[in-house]
C-alpha cells in the first residue's frame, strides 16, 4: 500500500484508536518509511503540546482577576444587599396593604398567608440543608 493510507491512520495510532492488527501494520510501516516516521514524530509532538494546554478561557481568568480587586467584593455585596432590602420592602409594603385593606376577602388573606409561610418554610429547609451539605462537601475547594 502507499504511504497515504498509513498517514491517515497515524492519528488513530497516537490516540490508541486502532485495533492491535492495524497498530502493528502501521508500526511496521513506520520502521521502514522515514517520511511517515517524521510525520508521526511531528504529530506526536503537536499532540503533546495540545494535551499540555490549559482549557481555561481568557474570559475566565479576566473575570477571576476582576472579582479579586478590592472594590469588587464590596460592590457585589452592597449591590446584593440593596436588591434584597428593596425587594423585601416592596413585598412588605404590598402585603401590609393587602392584609390591612378591609375590602379584601378573609379567604384570600388566609390563602396568601399560607403561601408565604409555606414558602418561607421550604426556603428555610433548603437553606439549612445546603449549609449542612456545604460543611461536609469534599469538593468545596474545587473550582467549578
């Protein structure tokens, strides 16, 4: 056979995708053909370089550096606190107006109170479970 047939199989040999018979045939050809051997060696070198590359995107590194800046943590926390406080104030305002409005039905008030209390219970249980799991999480030190 010609060298072109063997050159097509070189990447399969490097990646261990050939069956033993094919690998043996290609290795025998490589021991006789200096041109194919040179191409195989170049492919192995390039494959090693590709395998040593990091899979982290430049954007990931830039974002990590951004969040490490001194003002970033403060800004993030301040923004989060402001959003939560604003949301809670709006919800409290809406609920107090709803519950204090004499025109609203008692059934609606009870249903809404049940939804709020049930939601708070579910949220509290999920939060407790997450915090408990975090304490014993063996993978918490790994970047995700």
